[in-house]
């Protein structure tokens, strides 16, 4: 909010979600693919298995082209997108985990170097030397996950960090290990799906069947590990989070549906991998693509569930999705929201009204005008009095949010999926009038005299 607001038409959250999911289904293959290629080449070297060695060779090119190239580009796209949509949260994560980011980037650099060296040295170095390269790559890729998982988990379950501000309390948060177990399983699940596409290029039916059986075994093990990690992850979340998507009447039905999607996708992908392992006649491109898409749904659904469970925060119990800190509520109620939005006075000096500036500061991170969560349709049945009552109720939730952050488990905000309204009475009135004006009938322009 201290920065100018960027409002893409599809909604900032949707844009981040699209870029992030494209990245994770590739970056997790980069991790699981390294481990799986290490297993393949280890068996090839130990047993002199030509088919496994050729599969590892083909898979290495897939690994470099898909993960190292597209993964790196989409990773940069994530930084670019979150920096524009959530600049305050991005700055907070950088300042909190600066050395964690530095370590992760170090492992990523090692990952890139070893991946390129691995591809470039086929038949140019001794097999055991070549084997060292892929396992070094697998180590670097997995350690990159170990580091980044701590930061991702922190955003949902900061744990004791809220009270201590300690790097390690934030990094080793309650959902860190369960999430790491889930992601490791998802990495192996995806690796089997990707590399099966390479295995199907093998012309020898017997060798192809052996390769698919091995990859299916790795993927089924990954699915089992992901299921264990996912259920453990759910148990690590506080009640205030799980009631969004668990129980007979979840607060967000869409998140409950997403959880069911993840569980079904896990079951379907594991079942398809078992079928292709047991029935060689099913080893074809069509079923392999369907299986890979089911694996994509597992990881994509989990990311949607994890991100949605943070509502109404971007960093839970610290920063709301609009950039307002829980600790700022009292000051902003006294001084006004536009005292924090430094661009506000400049905008109001032009044609825009105060209400529009308040909307952009408090609401536009989640709501567009007519697109995703379009505010015009939401407020259509409201008049000025009703809009004022609704915003006043949101303001009253400020005390509950502060109590919740302090660890009071009995505190229950009236609108748990929305940030509280903060600002002066004049700003509240201006926002209410602006919202009602969005659906006001337009006065026809008088015809010009000829």
C-alpha cells in the first residue's frame, strides 16, 4: 500500500496463481527428475543396463529444456509478478529471510551448473563420474526445495515468529516439515509422469515395459508420500485455518472442493500408474498424458488450497492481503488509510475522488471492478446506508483480529475471509458512496444544438 497500486484486469491474485502453478509443476519435476534420473543411471551403471542409460540420456534433455529453461524463466516471472501485485509482502519476506534467499539462490546456481554439465558430458567422462554429476544436481535441487519450503510455509503458519521475530522460529514453522514431505512426494509423482513420456520412445517393448514399471513404482511411492504429507499438513494448521475447508459446513466451499480435487487426483494418478505398470498394453501416449495431468492437478490443487487458506492475510497474523499490518489498525483508524497510501493525495488531487482512492488502497488487491470478484456486481443490491453498515461491521472486527494475533483462540472476526476496514469516518463514508455510485444510472447526455 505504500507503493502505487497495480490492478490487472483478471485480478492480481489470479495472475500470481497462474504464474506460480505453471512454475511449480515444472520446478517440482526439476527436483523429482534429478532423483529419478540418479536412480536410473545408478541402475544402468551397476547392471550395465543400456535401456536405462538411454532413458536417462533422453530424460536429461527433458530436464534441462523443461525445468532449467522454462523453470528459470517462470521463476523470474513470479518475482516480477509478486513484486508488482504484493510489493509490501515481497519486501517483508526479503527482509525477514534475506540469508535464506541467498542460500536458495546458491543452491539454484549449483543446480543449473550441474544440469548443464550433466547433459554436456554424456560419453565424455567415465560413467561413475557422470553419476556424481546427476546426484550432485539432485542434492542441489532438493536443498533448494528444503529452503524455499520454509518461506512458503511461513506465510501460512508463522508460528512463534509473531512473538519473537526470530529467523528460525519463522523458518521452522508448524507446517514446514509436513509441507516438505508432501512436496517431496509430489516431486517423485511428477517425475514419473514426465519421464514416462521419454520411456515411451523406447522401441524395445521389453525395455520399455521395464522402464515404465520402475517409473510407475517411483510415482506410486511419491503419491503415497504426498498423501501422508498432505494429511499431516492439515493437522499442523490452526483451527482458524482448517475451518475454511474442513468440516460439515466449511467457510469456503471452493476450498473444500479443491481439497477433494487433490485427494481424487492423488488416487487417480496412483491408480493409473499401477495400471500402466501391470498392463503393458496400456503403455501409450494418451494414458501417459492423462496420468501426468492428474499429477499436475495434485500439485496445482494443493497450491490453490494453501494460498486460499491464508485469507484474509498475505502473511498470516501479520499482514492483510491489502498490505495493512495488524499492528497498524489503531493508527490507521485515527490517521486514515490514505496516510499510509502515499500515492493517495496525488490521486485525489486529480479527477479521482476520495472514495475511489480508499477502494484502491483497501479493496483492489482482491476485487476488480467487473472481473474476478467484481465489486460492481457484489454491491449492486446495496444502498448508501447498507454499504455504510457493512463497512462499519468490518471496522469493528479490528479488535478481534488483534486479539487473534495475540493468541486468543476465542477471538472470531465477524468476516473471517476479509480484512477489517481501517480508516476515518470520513473515509468510510467516502468509500460507501463510491461503491454505491458504481451502479448509479448514468444521466443521458443532452443533444447538442445544431
